[in-house]
C-alpha cells in the first residue's frame, strides 16, 4: 500500500481528505480523533515493522518499591534492560514491542501535580505511545520509523519539525552522537534543523545508576508558516514543543558515576499522546483536543456559569478556567488509578491519590460551586473517552464512582472537623498572633486539611500561619520518609547480579540455575516432611559487582551454583534460610544470609570463612523448620484468598501478599468493610478445607492454557512459561480441561512458591488483624498452627477478664476514687485487647463490650462528680452569699470537677463572676472561671484565667464566658489577690 493510502487506512480519514491539507482538514472536522491517532501508532509498528503489541501495565508499579506510579512506558520493561527477566518468562522473549502506556506523574521525582491547571499542557495522568527494541534494531531503524510515521502516516509537514541529538560531554569522555546526526541528514532533514544539545537535554538516564544513553528528540513548531524556529528549540517556548523522544540505551551508569557500555543495545521511545493529538488536531492546548473537550463540556453542563475559555494566569479571573483544567485532569487520573487498584489512602501512592482527589473536590466546590457528588458524575465521560483503549475503566466504572463519592464525603467531614479544631484552638490561643504550628501540621497530616486553606481561615481572624516552621516540618517529614524507604530497600537488597555480570554469564554459556530441588520433598505416613539432600558445584562467585573465580576468607559474596534447593525470594514468599558446607570440610559452614533470583540465576549471599573457588563442591542445608513454616503459610494464603472470594464475592481481588515463617499478610480489594461475622465465616471455610486434609496438586502448564482457567484471579504478574499451577483438592489436569468449572469451587493459583502436599498440616488459621489500608483495600494478617492455637487461647482468657470486669462495672461504685479506678481498668484492658494477638472477630466483639463499659464507667464518674461539685458549690454559696465576684479555693481532684463546681455556683448565683483555684498534692494549682455574658466584652473569662495562671507561671485558655488553666505556685494568696484585682479593674 502506498504511504498516503496506508495513512488513510490507519487514520480512517473520510475518502478524498488527507491530513496534509491541515487547515482545510481541521476546518472540516476531518482531523483524526484521539482514538484513531492512538490506533494508527500501534498498527503502524505492528503491521509495517513487526512489533508485538503489549497491553499497558497498570499504573501501580510491579516489583519497583522506589516508584510511586508508573511514570514512563519503559517501567514494565526494566527487567529486560537490567537483564533480570527470567529466561522462561514472556518478557525475555520480547524483541520488538509497541504499546500505549498509562502514566501518572504526581509525587516523587516526576511530580506535575502542583502545575496542573496553571497552564494548558501539564497533566497528572497521560498516555505514552512507545516502541521498543530489545537487542534488535538500533538508531538507524528507530529514526527511520519515527520519520516515516510522522511525515507519511500522520502527514505532519516536514518544515514544522526539528531534531535534537546529543552533543557530547568531555567530562564523561563522550563524543557527540554524530551517528544519529548523520542518520537524520540522510533521511533528508536539513542540517540547520538537526541541532546538538548537551547532557541535560539529550542524555536519558533511568536513575542514579543503571541503563542510560543518548537520545534524539523531535520537536514541532506550532506556528510554521515557513519561519526558521531553531532558536526556540529546548527553550520552554509554547510554540516549539518536543513531541517524541528516542532513547538509545547503550551505557550503564555505575555506582561511582562512570559509564560502561551495555552488552546489548536497546531502543526506548516515548511520545505523549496528548501532545501528538494537539498537533494533529491543530490546537495549541491539550485541553482543546477531544481527549478533554467532552469532560470540559460535562463540567460546564453540570455546574453552569461561564464556559471554558482556555484562559491562564491574570486573564483567568477567579481561576475558573484553571478549575476546569484541574477537575478534568484529576478525574482522569482518579479513574485510571482506581481501576488499576490504587485507592486514596494514607501513604505512598495512595496518599498522593488522596491529595489529587481533595484538590479536585476543592476546585469543584470552591471555584465551580458544584454540588457534592459532582466529581464522580464525570466518571462516565472519562469512560466514554478512554474506555475503548483501557477496558478496565468500563468494568470498574461503578466502583470508581463509589470510591470517589465516599472519599469526597470523608474529606468534607474532615473539613468540618478541622474547622471545629481551628475554632477551638483560636479560642484558647491567648495573645499570640501565630497559629500553633503543631496543630496546623496535625490537621494537614491526620485529616488531610490543606495548609493553604488553614492559612486562609486563620487570616480571616487576624492570625498568621508560621510558614517557615511548616516548611521545616515538611522537609523533616520528607527526609524521614526517604530514610525509611532507603533503609527498607537496603534491608531487602542483598547481593544481586548486575546487568554486565548477567550478560557475561550468558556469553560464557553458564547455564541458568537448576532450582527444581527446592520442590523435592515428600510427606511420610507419620505426617513429617522429608526434604531431599542436595549437592552442587560452585559455578561462579560474585563480589563488588564483578564475577570472581575465588573469594578470600572473611569476604562477603554471592555464590552461584549449578543447582540449588534454596528458595529465592519471589512471589511474595520469603527466601529460605540455612547454610552451605564444602564437601570434605564439614566444619566449614557458610550461613546463607539471602537468596535472590536474577535472569534465571540464583545467587546465595554468604560470608566465606575460608577461600572459596569455582569448582568447589558443596552440600546445601535448608532450614527445614523455617521452610515448612513458609510452606504452611503460603498454602494457607491460597486458602484465605479462596475463602475471601467465597464469602465476600468474586469481585474480591488480591492486591498483594507476603509470606514468612511467622505469619502471612494478604491485601485485597473489597466493596465494603469486612464484618465480624464474615471474618468468622472466612475462618470456618478455611478450617473445613484443613479438616478434609485435601491434596495440594501442583503441575506445570503452558502459560496460555493456564491463563484460561475459569475463576483464576486477575493476573498482574510476570510468570515463566510454562507456569506452575497449584490446585487444592482437584487435579490440575481437570482444572485445565476445556470448559472446566472446577477452579470456581476450590483454590487454584499460578504460583512459583513452595506448598504443602496436603492441607492438614496447616492445623488452624486465625485472622489476628484486619484493617483498611485505604477505601476499598483491606489488609489481613493471619497466623497458623500453634500460633493460631495460642491466639485463640489468649482470646478466651481476655474474654473471661472482660466478663469479670463487666460484672463489677454494672455493680457500680459508691466513691469517686473507686469509680475512677474502675474506669482505668477498663482503659487498660481495652489497650490489651487492641494490642494482643487474638482472633480479630473476637477482638471486635470484646472492643464493643469494653466501649460500652467505658461509657457506663464514665457516666458513673460524671454523676459522682456532679454530686461532689454540688456539695462544694453549696458550701461556697453559703460563704459568699449574693456576692458579684466569688474568688476562692476549693478541693477538687480534676479540672473537670472544678469546672462543675464553678458552673453550679454560677447557676445558683446568677450574674456572679466566679474564679476558683484548687491546689494539688503535686504542687500544681488548677484554675477555672466563668463570667456572665452581660460582662462581655469588657470582662472575659479567657483573659481572667490567663492573667491568674500567668501569675502562677502557667497558661490558660477558653472562651469569653468560661475558661480554665493551671499553674504552679506556693503563693496561693497572691494568686487570689491577683484574681480579685483583675476583676475589679474590668468591672
């Protein structure tokens, strides 16, 4: 097919119209819709250049804890670049790939959140069109394909395009990338449009270390008209923008900052769909394309008021246009993230998403004056625009709307609570003009109350926020989180093979590790597991990021064996523990600190007591107790997953798990909170399977066949091919049979972990914790076997204590000290029930009982306090009969009682102003006061208490009518005199 004809086929333009006639084309609304632009890109690389179409990865990164969101098309291909992809995995087979990747840049290194809305091109969510070559074609083919697509398929005028290439860096010893320059010149690009730029613009790096290389960018001039705009390239001009970046990964940045050539060269290109559509639809703003106009129209229809005009900065009066852009962008990001299982929450990506949601809600309510629930009402429009490309949006539309509505309601509730806290704090502040920084930070951190909104609210009262102090707290918080993340990454790092060593192993023909012995164990008739012995040969040693043939005594290194019975950490299961022994030297033990799998090679981290060399023979000893405990908990995890879906419904999806010898952790999505009854039912389902001692069947199957199993949970992991299928109670061949529904009735998973051979060894399982990580995401922690038995016994013991305490609380106490002591007992037992490992369903039941007991105990205390206060008030009333000002001391064990005495005294002596002091055994002096409303504003209770407590070296706060505080003084008479003098000065 000729290029022009093929272009019309790809873009499906009306017959006789071509996008080369751009002005007429767009005027006649024949410019391609965004969906066709996306499809044309994918089909071009598939059909014309033999690329494999790969679906977009979810925006939640897979196996990359340093990344909040997928923020580039290459994220899912990192194992290929790093050489760590399992040789039997689908990833390892990729050579030419094309896709459209969902990306989010908000939080972390790439953070566009605060810029969204201020201009017409920043976004939190965007789509990255990309084509990749993994060791296949390189610079010449990549540039040729890009030029063909842009100029012949999309028919972008060549005189609008400018090319940049890497101009070299003498400090790194890198010459200019003249190869790429010459490729563009040979494609017919004029020399004055092929421009060199330094490292900052034209050298792409994955991170501080790792694969990197020069890049060449294609820029588009929106103005055109025959002008020469080379001077505007890479100058942040809105008229000349980058549309496509072609990265040539040929180096690896080492830890010392140096560059080494990669063993295999790769191509990684990325073109933002939003910018491309802006170009092809002849717009100057991404928000004017059909990716956004349906949303902007829906916002206008739902809110009324002025429509979207594309105004920015000072021209955007009232920030109305900014609000349109913020809401349109953010609802897209929210929809995509929630559909991919990232829900608004309290940490990491979930916290960022919560901020996105709350920012959108604020612009909806404060600027657009939209009613509650409006944001969620835009989700169907998002689905209409993006649903064909990303079907998960259609599937999850109702769930997305529910989560947005629930979180919006929670935010509005938090705003209400926050306003109350702010009002109360302002009443208690005294003369200070700075709002307490700890209160502001708590509102921000715990309630998600925006700091700028706190600032506006307190400024209305003539109070300021201490912004420098808040900036320091934010910096300290960021540093603390970074240190925690660094420590976690360091803790889980261990010895891992680098990309050069992996390539060298493959080049030298070193075979991948045979780790099948990890599955070689049997169950004896007495119920004991027998693990087969394993001997192996040292094939290579790894130290200081290089392969070694020998390592000296006392050195930490990685040991690569021809075979191993050790389980390497993967699939959510912790690595095995144990040790190696060199054959013939039984006293030479090498304890194994960690076990990791990279590119099919299993590396054992050890510290060698004596010199170790390649060719040495070793015996492997796995810690059988630790391995068996992991097997128990991993099989139990599968049973838990099945039981949750059985009880809560098929829409319950696993979101992550972690199995250790001590416990299992399981994260899952659910529409509603798990009830106490459902927890009990889940445990009942599992106990039934345990009691039946079902056989756990395991067999390998082709990945394509296994993926078609009915009832199999959503696959969001990279599996080897063939893959292991783990089925409880039903043989794998029955599960794999055509139209089989056997997997709907039992636990069936694709899993590389080690499992029991029969379920009876689990013995028992109890859920000791269940909590929501975010709206719609719950985390369960469970224990098995003896630990489960101990948890149940602890629960029964605590239940008896609660029953005993309940009897005593209901009997009541005649004295205030006894009632207070009983209340403390309730509090202590509540803490013990909350913190002790026990069945979660039982914990909830006991917590409900204790909560009611605490209310009963507190009510009894209040009644006794009122009785005591009444007696004290009566005595003072007789002493100070008909006095306008009553100042005195009175015995009281708490401020609560003292306030009650003051209140009763004022009730019985209307119009009187009362201030009472109560010295404590500790030396502290409590203060409480009340004045009639008629005395305001001349005489304020807050001012009165503050004056007296300041005299005593303390502090006080309250309102104009009532106030309280404390101090510490031996001069009690002086404090009483100060109180009287203050009252006389104001009355």
